[in-house]
C-alpha cells in the first residue's frame, strides 16, 4: 500500500487537468482533482467553446445579407438580441460543466472544490484538508493580463466579455493577437461599431505576412476600424460611455473596451514561490519531457508551462504525461512542430507549418504557391469577401512545409491538410491528389505554378 493518499493530485480541472486525471485513473492510479472555479477551464468556460458559439452568431449577419442574391427575401431587417445569445451560451456551458463532472466521477476521480496550496513536494492543503500524493500536477492554466494605464479598471478582459450586461453598440479591442482579432470580428458581426487598436504596424505577429495583410484587408472591408501603431493612453468614464485616448492623440467614444493583451500563468496563491522552481523567461513553469518541474514530484502541463496555449496541446501533453508516469513504456517525445491552428476572425484563418518568412530563413530555396479568389458562393451573394490559399514548398526536397488559408471554414480545411503536412508529403503528392469539385479546398491540390520563389 502506498504511503500517500493519492498517486496523482491534479490542481486545475481544465482541458489538461481533466484529461490527465481521467487517463491516469484509467491505469488504476488513485487520483484527486482540485478546482476552485469551473469545470472545463478556460476552453469550456471563457475560451474556445463560447467564442465559437459567438462567432457562429456573428456569421449570421453576413448570411442574411448573402441570402438575397439566392432569392431569399427576409420579411424585415433581422434584429440581434444579445441577452438571448448570452443566456443560451450560459445554459450550454452549464451542460458542459456537468459533463466534465460526470466524466471525472465515472473515472473514479475525486473532485474537491477549492484552490489547492502546495505545502511540500508531496502535500497540498485544499478546502480545509491536507492531502498527500506521490505526484502533484499543476495544470492551472493562464489568466488574462492587462498593462497599466489610467482607466485600466474600466476595461473588461476575455473572462468577462462573454457576459456583458448590455450589448456594446460601440466596441473597442486592444491587442493584435488571437483574442483581439476574434472579438473584433465577433462584435463587428453582431452589429457593434468596432475598433481594434494595436501597437505594432500589423496584427497577428508571427503569422505569415501575406496572411496577416490579407486578413487586415478583409476585416477592414467588413467594417472593423483598424488603428495600428498606437496604444491606449487612458480611458475615462464620460456621459453615456467611455472616452479612450490613444497615444497618437486620437480619441474614441465607445461602450466597452476589451483588453486582449495576452495571458500569464495563473500561479497566485498556489504556494509554489517557496520552492524556487525553474521558470521560462515569461514566468511560466519550466518542465522536462516528462512534464517534471525542477522538483520531480511536482509536474506541470498546459498553458502554465508556456508552450502553445492551445487546448489540443494541453490534451496531448496530459496523455504524454500519463504515459510517462503511469504507463508501461516510454513514449516518443511530443512533436511541437507543425501544430495546426485556427484563428476565428472573419474570415477565419487556418495555418500549419512554416510561414513564408520562416521557410525562407530555414531553407535555401522555396517555392510559394498562392490562390486569391472569390469563392463560388459570392458570385451570387454580392459579397466582396475573398479567399486566400497558400502552400510553401522546400524546393530541394519538394516537401510542403507550410499551408495557410484565410476564408470560410479555414480551420476545417486546414485540419485535413495538416495531416499531409505533418506526414511530410511532397508537392508532387499534393498534385497527385484528385480534387473534390466544386469546393474551395480543391485549390490546395490544383495550384501548379509558383507565384514566386
Ligand atoms: P497573444 O499573446 O496572442 O496576443 C497579445 C497581444 O497583446 C499581442 O498583439 C501583443 O502585441 C499585445 N500586447 C501585449 N502587451 C501589450 C501592451 N503592453 N500594450 C499593448 N498591446 C500589448 O494573446 P491573446 O490574449 O490574444 O491570447 C492568448 C493565447 O490564447 C494566444 O496566444 C493563443 O495561444 C490562445 N488562444 C487561441 C485561440 C485559438 O486557438 N483560436 C483563440 C484565443 C486564444 P505584440 O504582438 O506587439 O507583442
């Protein structure tokens, strides 16, 4: 019999924590999870899931406009009711919270409601109890971070934006990352007069330059007011709204300001300061390939370790961690290269592998194939929305090293292409693939002439 109450004690019931707990329990391990907020973590409660639901809501706006060219006459101008969307979303998230609870229960995992504090490498205190465990997993995720400026307290962050009491007719987003472009698109689509303020010359730093420029142009066409190379200097309350002063001297009056300026590891109150654990330059916990921190019984994974902050990455890390610590064989190390991702701005971005800029740096010679076209649907809809598809090929090996798309359902398309890129297929093999007609995605197997080298 083990000297510990549990084989694994998980702090945080988000995507990574729940998957780790369930999979460890399935190996016969005795597992408990502590959670002080909501089951399912950021993704289920204030991230991927509600964001996608709101993105669907925002797309209806265009669908109504597009319908006319196909013969549909809407009886009256459609009206949007924020409270219906928000409250239906709340109901759906409650349902998912319940599913997460049942998943843990069915796996035989004990769920403790409370914020756990690590007392020593094998003990935590939680909800008035002291519990011992052979291994303690820190899977607490991240938390929105907002820079200091006068009036910072008047902003909302991505945890709160979903549940605003009133619909913001005038909306401003600060930032140029995933959350900023997604919420600018969502509120613009829902009908807000929307502004995006970003300190750099072009948002989505790190993405393929052509993808960023194309997205900028499409979002501007849809009516998002883009303010680049400026920042918020101050926000003050004024009659009927908020006055936002930008560093370029411009002022804007809006109803809500979303600060989407990044996320930080959510380590407060966990008691980890006492251990002087090794950290990465961004303050996240440094771990080895077995997900051990510098104290081997303290494990960590997901957003708190500063890797790609994506749910599927946390899930993969959880399964990997369980294989290392509770499995029979040592698994192959996780491959963090060529992880596909989507940004649910409008139109969506889907991307896997290298940007053109990264490929130019890494390879001697590359070929770049691009298609910039009007999707068939918009020949009748009257919409001016265009679609960009792009393949980047290492000229020497002919391997496709990057695939990018900006357009409707880009994430759905790139998920399939990602398997081919992950498998290291060549451009010749893409070309041998017979397309599906008529689709937009068939362009990925019909691009024959490089746009440039
Ligand atoms: P990001 O790190 O992606 O972006 C933060 C943005 O804030 C950047 O544009 C950054 O500018 C800007 N910024 C940082 N500091 C300041 C400052 N002091 N003043 C003004 N601007 C500032 O964070 P997000 O909050 O957008 O999202 C967090 C993470 O969550 C993402 O990186 C992603 O991994 C994940 N996520 C994934 C989604 C998906 O898969 N679809 C959706 C949403 C989030 P600069 O570029 O100049 O540094």
